[in-house]
C-alpha cells in the first residue's frame, strides 16, 4: 500500500502485511510504525454516515415545511383539479 512518511511526507510503498511493524523511510531514514489503513478508514466512513444522516433529517424537515406551505387546493388529486 501507499503511505506518506510522517517525517518528510514522501510517498512510500510499504507491504500490506507489515501493518503495525516498523519501517524506515528511504528518503529521510526516519523510522516509523506502519499505520493500519483500515482503522483510519473506519473512522472516516463513520464520519460520513453521521453527516449523511444529518442531511437526510434536514431534507425531511424541509419537505414537511414545504408541504405545509402548499395551498390546500394543490393538495387535491389531479382528477379533482381537472374537474
Ligand atoms: Zn521520510
């Protein structure tokens, strides 16, 4: 997988099965622990889900408000409006 050196920000290709192990940056020679990419991804996805749920709730509230503003006549069925 690809990650960035925490010291010099250089993109580094590290073996996927070495997560949690130490690696050395080829550019600046600093030693760091390879982070678990899945752990970080879970956090991000959870954040997105919370955001989406808030948007859904806001949309529902907006729709309800719009419906309340409608003229009672426009709530009738199309057949009734034509008559
Ligand atoms: Zn580095």
